[in-house]
């Protein structure tokens, strides 16, 4: 039916959410939000962390039930109580952390939960469908590869294919580009535009203004749980969008000019480092580099090319097989995490929830995670909680961590505040070397900016900083030099004043 | 936290359901059975005193296990550690210093009992730390070794020539017998020890460096590694303390009640296993464990009583206990899984 109507229905409203309100305790995550989605449009949902984007989409996907408000699909009132209802109504969600079964193949993952397959050889039909899909949209994916062998970008395609095979009409993508390389992002956007032309509607939860400008038709801005506006992308520019997101002007430019500036004295010296991964295979091969006082060395590269192992070795969490690591001239190769910490090395870990905090323990107890056994926090066998509370309060205000008080469990904080908590803890040891791994991944623009400022201030104070990131913009904005890692080796260290994206990009993919 | 306390309420509900199931099988009316359990355990001075007597080893074992469970290492061997504590105390009394005065002998019995229990608990801990062997299986298996070791002693080398062939060790001299309250069997020195230890463990958990380390390891071992905690040292220490507390319970049983070493099943009616339930239902909270121990002491007393008064088999109370244990385990799993999903969401 719909196929015939074609162009006439381009402006047809496929989805309306009216007056959606959702409260968690005292917090109103969504406050009477109206949201409309047209058929065949890419609609950006923009806002800081905690603005209510994810809550709104979780309501649409049936993960939460709204306290107030109504949802209409094709002008019919619907009641979405579970993801099952949502899928039945043609709504599909592509999660940020892919919900795929690692040891199963692409076909098996797509087949999972799909209705109406034949009892015998159900995969055959799916495989055909996947092949047709990849031909139609011109991207390659082998249906019989186990998922664990796929890159992040490929996994995302599997999620999209899953949605497609369920004949979804509304795709929700939750920050889809966080895990992707620039070329994969480009590929994703191309695919989204093709889907759009077929009448599929896409809701894109996003942080990055550039991406929103590039791919969206309209954008809805949320702030503090309220809808601020919905605008056509053609009638607005980035500055205005940012103003609506934050309610104030923020500067979008990075550093005015990119220049290399650091002392001659070496803080971290890495020589011919070889490190094995968990499977006992070399993950880092003969890597050498120096970081100087007041230098930020960026490490670019698609994840899984040895960055994690390199950082774990430098911070004392993984054994070095060959080679040496020196900090301020002292050999620290294969020292434990605590000894390395005592050399005043701060570590901002890659997965902040998995490693950086103890979620069930209080904010103050997390603040002292790396120094609980030192004065003044402990004396003898006991901890001095009054000193700890005072100290935590001080850091909370200094680093502007928004939390009810210092006794709340750290796991209840938002991503940005958790990261600020970790930075507060790590930077307060007055480090000589900071190892920062994906410090702003998944954070909103404001938190990202605050974290960048903190790192730059530390650079000015003379810290050496090793910054691993997949966000090229971030690396370019902050680094003095960029080392590109590919397949366990460093493919070149580029001074920032001579860097260009194409060169880095091609080194990253091993050209 | 509220959710954890809810488990306590729900498990009482499970006990009631269990009793109803027994009714369906045996025909004993639930209200009769329930009244029989409650009155025998809590309805008379004698009942209360027996309940408290049985609560003492549960408290000590439960407190020890709570330390282990807090750090997410699983000591299931309290039964064996209790028995080894009893063996250690007996050894001191009968073979090392039988003539020592009471004030010297009793503290040394407790000390040696704690050391024996602690060392027995160290075996699974060392195997875990050195060879990554599963501590649940090793500590559980060591229970059976301890049981058979005690039986070997009382049937063999330690068998008393004065007990008409019963598998008993020689009776302890009065200097090695713990005082009791009036004519009850409440050996109050052990009880006081347990109450003091509950407070000490509370302080350890929430005020000390070790407790901090235990909670970090228990909640997020990756963060513990990242923070540079000496995880192996802490695991060994936790097992040592955990086994030591169970060992104290063993000393209390032989010095306070039996005044001799007997066959394993005579010394402990599964206190080490019941303590697993006690620790969990007590939300791994030292003060709550004291309370829950008392309730379970009552259940054991009531279990004995319904055997006599209602002619129900001895396994009846095991049946109810097992129901609760399964329930606790299921709850533990679901509680452990749900937050991990939430964590990932709040990351965004």
C-alpha cells in the first residue's frame, strides 16, 4: 500500500509522542516532551548527557513505561510495554553496546528472535536476505563469519541488518558513531541515507554536531529533560544548535593554531616494547617512543591494534615480554600497578565503569581508591572517614562533579560525572605522567570540553600525557604529536603542525 | 539495601510454603507444625536457651563466611574449618597442656582452634591464588576430609579407653570446660566472643583499610587490580580470618557442650553449611547475621522437636533449610545480574 503512495507521503507522520513525562524519584528525566517523526527522514535527537534522549528512546522502545503521555504510530494510539511490542510495531533499536552473541555467526544472530522462519534450514533464507541486502546497499559482510571476528563497524551493520530483517520502519540509533572509524562513519551515513530513500525513518541520538549537520533532515534538541526545539537542519547552523543544547554560547573551535610545544626533557621512554595479549600472541611489537615534559602524545588507531596492551604495560597491569619502559630515567619495566602509581603516573582507564570506579561504593570511597592506604586517609589499620569526606567534598567542588553528596554510590552518577570523578582522583596525585585512554568517549560536548581543558592545563604545568583516542578531532585538538598504531606497531609519529587527516587515516588502516 | 532486607521477609514466606508442602506429603497440619516449631524453639526458657546454644556456632561461622562472600571469594568449607578448630582445641587439652590452669588453657584452646580452622581455610585459598583452582570445590571437598579425619581420630588414635568403646576422646578436665549460664547449655564465653567479633568485623568492614580492600575486590576486581591492590594477599587473609572464626565455633562446641571430641556429626549438625544461608540472609551484615543466627538456631531446635512430637522424619528441617538456600542462591544470582545491566545503561 505504502509503496504506491510514494512521494506524496514524504511528510506523513509515522510517529508522534505527545507530552511524554518520565520521573525517576525526584528527577524528571522527560518533562512533557513532544516528538514527531516523518516517514523517510533522519531525525537527530541532540542534547547533553542527561538531557533525556536515551530515556525518551527507551520509552519508545518499551524499556520504560512513561508516567504521562501518549504515543501514536500511523495516527493510531499504541501502548508499548516491552521491546517485543516495539519490534512488532516496526521499531528497532541499534544499541551503543551491540547486543550480539559473540560466538555465533552473522546469520545466526540475525535469525535470533525472528518470527516465521521455516523449521528446517532457517538460516538459508536469512543468508539470502543478508546477501540481497548487502548487494542492494553495496556493502560487504560475510553472513557466515562469527561475530567476534567482526570490527565494531561491522557489528553495527549486523544490528542494522537485524532491524531490516524484522521489517522495521523506525530505526533508533544510539550514538552510532562512537565506536566507528571515520571511514566507517561515512559508510554508515551513506547507508542511512539509502534507507531513508526507501521510506525508513531513522532517529539518531547524537552528540557530535558535525554528524548531525551532515546526515540529519531535522533535529530535536533536548535540554534538562525538556524539548527545546525541533528545527530543519537547512535553517540552522552549528553555533545556534550548540546554543540550544547548552543554553549559552560555547566555542566550537579547538585551539586557534596547531603548534608543537614541549620541553626537551624526556618523561616516558619506551624502547622496543613487545607485549602479548590475553591469547599469548604479540599485540605490541617492538614499539619505541618518548614523551617529553609538557607534551601530549596522541595515539591514533582503530581499537584492537595494541593500544590497550601498551597502556596496560605502562601502567603496570600487564607483563612486558621484551623491551623497557623508563619514567624520568628510572627503569619501571614490569613493576606492579601500585609501584607505577607511586612514580606519580595517573591512569584514566579505557572502560570507566569496568575499571575506573567501584559502582556500589560511595563517591568518597572511590575518590580515595588509589590513595586509601596513605596518610591522611588512613592511620594504622583504620581509615579516617572524616578526613576522607572533607577531601571528597573539596574535589567535588573543585572538579564540579554534580552529585547529591559524597556518600552516593558512584555508579549512580552520569558518565560525564564519573569521568570527572576519575580525573579528580588521578590528577590530585600531582602526576608527572598521565595515561589517558579514551577520556571523553561517550561524553557530551560540555564534559568533553571540561576534560580537554583539564588535560591542557596539566600539559602547561609540565605533565607528559599519553592520550589514546579514536576521536581524531580530539587528538588533533590536543596533541603535540600523533603516533598512529596499526597491528601492534607504530606506523609513524607526526608533528601536529604537519599533520593532515588523510595521512593519519591511511596510516590507521595500514596503507 | 532495602531489596536485600526484602530477601529476609521472602525467605520466611518460603519457610511457610515448605511447611505447607510437608503437609501435603505427611498430613501434619501446617499450623500445628508451625506452632510446634515456634513454641519449642522460642516458647519456653529451655527452648530459648537451646536456640541460643545452637545460634553460637552459626554466628561465628556466618560472620567468617560473610567476610569471604563480601570479597566475592567463596568459602564453602566452614564445616570442615569448625571441625579442625575442635580437633586443635582437643589436641591442646589432651596432649599438650592437660594440667594448665583454666585461665591459661581456655584462651589457648580458642587461639589454637582459630589457627587450625584458619590453616584449613588457607588450603583452598593458596590453591586458588597459586594455581587458580576453584575455591568453592576445594573448600567443599575439604569438609569431607575434615569429617573423616575427626572420625578417624575418635575411632582410632584418640579413642578413650574409659568410654566403654564409644567413639569418644577422653573427657576434658574441668579446667578445659567452658562455664555455662545456670543449667542451660549456653557456653557464654563463646557467645560473648561472637558478639564482640561481630562488632570487630563490622569495624573491619566499614572503617578499616582491610574492609575497604575487601569491598573493592568484592564489587569490582578490575578496579582493584587497577588501583594496585595486593589481591592475593587479601584473599589469603580473608580465608584465614574466615576459617579462624569457624575454628572458634568448633572450640566452643567441644569445650562448651560435649567436653570431648566425638564423631563429626555429633559435634556439628551441619552448622558450617547452615551458616552459608545465615550469612546470605544476614545480608553479609555482621549485626544482622547475629539476629539471623538466632532464627536459624530456632529452626534447628524446632526441627528436633517436630521429630519427637509429630513423628516427622529428621530430614524435614533439612528440606526447609535447602528450600531457603536455593531461594537465597536464586536471589543472589538475579541481584548480581540485574545491576550489571543497569551499570551499562548509566554509563551513557
